[in-house]
């Protein structure tokens, strides 16, 4: 579904803009989605965040939240796509950086560490849960890399 429409002036606007959804209303809808996640009602939360993204494809936070819910539902390809969509809108979206970084690392993609480092840089005080998670994963990854870097190669005797 194309959630942008041409307005009478010929420019593109989102459905949310056309029907007049305020930032306050969007935050209230997002809070409902967050409450559903907290209650473990992930499929309902997915519907809420998918609706927010459909209404306003410019909403990086909604796309990041949708990615996080999809990740928890085990729909990892869709989650990665939503995280990437969120980052195209806001390259400093901590939730999207952390989630995509985690998915990339689990897939063996070293670019995941870069996403996580960017998440830490975007939330230097680790004020968000995603920022705290990113920081912990970067620290864990650096310990693993450090151990690999200092590990002595095993000598296999010649036969």
C-alpha cells in the first residue's frame, strides 16, 4: 500500500498528515503498542506498529518498533527490512541500529558490530533500553575479539 497521497498542491503527504494525526496522538498510539509488547501481546503490537508505518512511512520510530516486534516474533527477514527502513529515515535510530546489529551479528555479518557501535554513539548516556543493549553487545563482542586476537595458535605436531 502506498501511504503517501498527492495533495491538491501536487506535493506528497502521508495519510497521517492528510487526516491530521498529531504528534501527541501518534505517541499515544505508539504507547498502546509498547503496552501490548510489555503484556506479551506481540501480534497485536505488530498490528499497531504496522498501522503506524502505513499511516506515516516517514516515522522512523514506528518502523524501528515494528522491526523489534517482528524480531521477537521470529520474523527476522521482515525485522531486518523494517530496521533498514527506519535507518533510511533516521540513521541514528537506536532501536533500529541495535536490532539490525544484533541480527547481523547472529548471521555472522561483521557489519553488525558497526551498527551496534553507531547505536552506542547515538545514545552515549545509554538512556534507552536499546542503547544499553547495544553497549552490552559491543562490550561482549570486544571481549570475544580480544580473546581471539591474543589466543596463541595451537601447534600441531607433524606426522
